C-alpha cells in the first residue's frame, strides 16, 4: 500500500508553488506530487517527473516530513 501524502497540502497549492519556483527540479517534484494528490498512481507521477518509481517514493517521504 502506498504511503499517503500529508493532509495540509493539495494539488492546487503544489501547482502554484511549482509555477513560482525558478528551480526546474523542484517544479518537477511538485508537479509529480500534485498528480498524486489528484489520484494519479506513483508510476504515473514518476512518468510526469521523468524519474523512477523509487525516486517518487523518496519524494513522498521527504515531502511528508518537511513539506515542499
């Protein structure tokens, strides 16, 4: 079972943050996580971010502990 994302953010907030950042890697992470909030699978999020499934899992853990 996939680890759920923290409840104090949502896809809209992450997309806004992705638009505001000047860091392309951070924008990809945020857009991938936004897709998960929207119901995408981790595999789909990995495809969006151009990374592996394990990287998305790592992003989820880091996001849950520290935020965007």
